[in-house]
C-alpha cells in the first residue's frame, strides 16, 4: 500500500513539476514561522552543550572530587562483595543429588535476598541502612565514619555489586550443558573421586571454570557495576545533606561541596541553575566514560585479548 | 502395636551429623585410600535395551536389531581399556545417546535409556565419568598448567611435538583446534586416572575428528590405550567414541573395539526410529 502511494506521488511529480516547488516553499515558510518562537529553546539548547563544563566554579570541582573517590571506593567494595557472594552462592549450587538440598536452598536464598535488595528502590535501601548505622553509632558510640562507610558500602553492593553477583551466579545457575560437562570433566587439583557432592574448594574451582566460560558477561558486569555505583553514590549524596561530613571528627557548618555532586545538583535545581547542572552532568558522563574504558582495557588485557589471538597465531 | 525401629538413636544421630556436615562443606575423616581403590576388574559388560527418549517435541526410539540388547562395552580378558566406536549418519541421535549415557552414569537419575550396568557399578563413588561434548567451549585464556599436571604422561602421549617447559605456560589461544581437543582429552584422562573410582568412562563426541585423518584418530585412541594400560593398570577405562571418520571408504582400525552401528529406519513427524546393532 505504501509502495502504491509512493508510486502515485512519483507519477504526480513527473506530471506536475511545480508540485516540488510548492512543497519546498511550504517547508521554508513553516520553518521561518516556527523560528520566530524558538529563541527560548535555543537558549536552553546552549545550556545543554558540553561547553557548560567551563562554567563550573571551584565548589563544583571539589564536590566532584568527593564523588569520584566515593564512586571508586563503592565500585571496589561492591564488586568485591558481589563477587565473593556470587562465588559462594554458586558454589552451593554446583553439587547435585538429594543429599545436598539444604546447600542448594542456601545458594538460592542468597540469590533471592540479593535480588530483592536490587529491585526495591535504592532510596529506601539507603534510608534504612542510614537509620540502622546511625542508631548503632548513637547507641554504642561507634566512630562517626561508620555510617558514612556503611552508606558507601550499600551504594556499591546494592546496585553494582548485584550485577557482578548475578554474572557469577548465573554463569552457574544458567550454564550451558556443554560448559558444565566440560568443567566437570577436566582435571582439577584435589578432586579425587567420582562423587556428585563436591567439597568447598572443588566447588569454587568449578564455579571459576564456569565463570571463565562466560567471561564476557562477567567483564561486562564490572562495567555495569561502575555505572551503577556512580548513580548510587549520587543518590546517597542527594538524600543525605553534607554526606562527607560523616568522615570529619566533628559535625557542624561545612561548605556546600561536602554534600558531593548529588547535593550540589539538588541545590542548583532549587536555584534554577540548569547551566551548572548540565555542566556537571557532562563531567560525570566524561568521567564515567574514561573509567569504563580503563575497566574495559583491563578486562581486555586479562581475558579478551586471547579471544583474538587465535586467528593471528594459528591460521 | 508400634514396631521397634531397627536403627538406634546413636545411628540416627551419626547419620544426621554426617548429612549436616555434607550440607555445609564440613570435611569428614575419609577412609584410608587403600580400601576404596585398586579393586581390579576384568571389565564390565554394559548393555542397552530397547528404549525411547521423549523430548516433548521429538521422540527418539532406539531399537536393537537382532537381539534384545546391544553391547556397549564388552570385557576382554587381560585388557583394561574398552573402546566402543559409534558409527552413524548425521541426525541419528549419537550425541543424544552420549548425553543420556553421561546423565545415567553421572547423576544416577532415572534415565529414559535402558542401560544394564554391572552390579558392581551401583555406587556413584565407584564410577568416574568424563564427557567431551561436540560443542565444548574453548576458553582461550586458560593456561595449560591449570588444566593438566606438570608430569602428565597423557599429554606427553597425545601432544608429543610440544616441549614440556613451553606448553605448560601457554594458553589455549596459542594452540590449534585439534590441539585443543588433545589437551581436553589429556586433562579428562588425568582426572579419570586420579579418581578413586575403579571404573572410568570417557565419552568423546567427535572430539578427534579435527586432528587429522582416520589414521590419526586411530593412533590417538591407541595412545590413550597404551598410556592408560601403563600408568593406571588397576582401573578399567571405557571409551565411547563418536566419529564421522568411519563414514568414508576406509574404517577406523582400532583393535579390540566394539563397533555400534546406528541406522535411521523411519523418520515421521516427531518420531525418529533408530536401529542399533553391534558389528
């Protein structure tokens, strides 16, 4: 039907060349008419360009420094926790047979609990964690930094950590039959019998082999974890005023940049300053791109380069 | 009237403790190795009855041709390596047969295939099995030294052209496709040879098809046999080999092997009937 309509139009244009001139004239008229009203939007568009980074004052850059440190620490902690939990939960699932139902149930429970932590809104998780940490700090006289560390830990583990966890866990729970069979069949140190039930060391060895079979998924999860750790850190900064004060010995008046980029963005929104918000968002995007590229280069150095050597060396 | 239980309280407590320890990776004292290993057998006769695998959308029916049973592994006196070569055209269910055999031996689950095992092979701990599937993933960043021990005689037999000191530190990406399979086979044989089980099963699904001609495949099997007989004489090794190399004019010349021939007799909508016989 569309083809028929296009044919009709094409034939019409051949018969009446003036039709083209009419269409172009109409377009020009419309553009001129709309252009008179677009100055407001043009001003907005200027505010959204990357050059707005140049308009950021020193406080933004200081806040950005805090956010960089917090996101890197959150990513490291989150990836570590997610990886350790993923290996442990997956190791609980690799053995087979009716005698290890409890162990499998244990692994599945970790997955369900962690998934629950991931899917509930992070704002709720952060609020609850802060309340618990603050109450603990208040009741038992723990150092002030405890609540700050707890929040960074949650920021890393709840979102980014889960991506690493699920990459390791699903490489076992959803492993291809061929991968499972091969990993079980190959030689591994310490495995000496034909038993279905494996010891902890052997289970972890098997999990690591299955992770290797899906290594691209795992390295992608490290990148995702970093994206999410920035998001989580900025959410924490925005819901807790002067978040980095927690790492100082005394609370009280501190400059605005102690709230981090998240809090500064909230303040800028309240004072209707889109130019600075746009600038910091571009900065965060550039920072995210740089660190992601470094993570990808690291993964390529450790794992991916071997995927491409095959054609070079054995042709 | 209540009957008295034959298990005492201490028996039950010991059983519960053992079960609990197994659930949470608590190591238990193992019996001395000498009791569980080195039980020499002349070999096991493993046969297969008529059976049917229902995959939901497709049903494969294995029908023995002349007799009730098809011999998969036949004991031969003074031998402890038994080779079965499966010969069939594409689509007859060779890989399915191997997969089901793996599941039946490894998991001891109710398999739709009717295998008759020797009574000695009841306990899973008595049996070690390795299966190299046709689509085995090649994990190119694995190092050889993590897959195979340094002093592996199987690797020396199957990959003699590589220097010991060099190959251990190489990664899989530095080997060719045929060498990958030789490495995998060596690693699987190492695993089988170090197990405490007294019978080992090695299932090879077109594993050696890429290493060369028919003579090369036969030579690889012969190497496995020789090294196994020399290094692990106290254990039986049962190899089932699927290879398309048989389909040519020449045939694999593997001495003392059983040849299992599979032919598709009818192929209806969702049903494939395969006739099996020993040649």
